[in-house]
C-alpha cells in the first residue's frame, strides 16, 4: 500500500502552487514589416539569354498509327 492509499485519499491532482499552470500573459505585438529596400537600378538581361523551351508542338505531337506500331 502506498502512503496516499493508507490515508484514504486515493489518486488526485496536485494542488500546490508549484504545479499550477501560470496565468496567461499579454500577447506579444504583431511582427512589423521591414521597409522596402528597392534599388532604382534597371535589371540587366541574363548573359545567356532567357530560357528557350524546345518546340512544344514536337513534344506533344500524336504519332500516326504506323509510326507508333513500327
């Protein structure tokens, strides 16, 4: 038998102040946006040019039945 059971108390939630959930404090302020740090310099073209995708019509072309079966 444990000490609590011998005294007839059984199991219960601790009640002393060290076990209590602390009172809610005020919420912190919302984060602030950083000021815009834009530069007035015009963006330069990439050295190798912009991405040139392959001819999409070739990729999505439906082969004729003769080409598909051969």
